[in-house]
C-alpha cells in the first residue's frame, strides 16, 4: 500500500517530477531550469527520513537494540 502511494506521489507532484528528471538526465534538467542542488538535498533528506523510519520499524518489530 505504501509503495503505491509513494508511486502516485512521485508521479503527480512537482518534486517527484523534478526528482525523476534529475535522475534521468541531469544536464537536460539544468537546461529546463531545475535547481539540481535543491533537488539533491531534498532527495537525500527524504532518503534519510525513510531509512530512519525503516530502522525504527525494524527495531520495534524485533525488540532488539543496544542501550
């Protein structure tokens, strides 16, 4: 369910479209007026957020962790 929602978000929002444009061809994204630095910061930030959420989920499901 989450993957389907993420796919719709990536397809229908401005940030999702520029992420796809930047990943597809950075040179043509720059020529289209996309700020590559802003997109990269947003992409890495989202990646870190999702990694943290996955780590918290895994920790709560397994009941393990170092104090």
